[in-house]
C-alpha cells in the first residue's frame, strides 16, 4: 500500500523493509529485491545513506533500476556489519570485487 501511495506523488518510489528487502516502483517497473543476508546486524546507522549511495552509483553508471536497487542493497549490507557509519577499507575492497570495479 505504501508503495502505491507514494507512486501517486512521485515518479519513482522505494520502500526499504530491512531484512525483508526492498520494494521499488518507477517508470513501468514494480519489483522486489531481497535483502543480502548478513547474519546479525551490528549497527544500522547510515544504512539508508549507504543504500542511496549504491542506488545512485548504479544509476550514474547507466544501470537499470533493478540493478541499481541491488547495488543499494549490497552497499547497505556492508555498513550494518560493524559499528559506525564509515565503510572500512576491507569493506570497500569487497564491494569493488563484487561490483567488478
């Protein structure tokens, strides 16, 4: 219901559902992307910021909405594995490997 309500107001809407993944609606697409399994989340500080950074990263590279949502989900999964709001060098290296950058 939330996603449909948001779509009446904006051309692109995202509802993040924590461990239940993400719902997206934009253009002619509406879909869900599952959360990346992380075990126990340590600290969710900045998870939304990192999700948005991943989404923007994907869109800036010309990726589809679906792939960009997957990037956002991956970025957020990294930050919640430790305390604080800054990714460690190790996490950045893991992301680069996973994204093949």
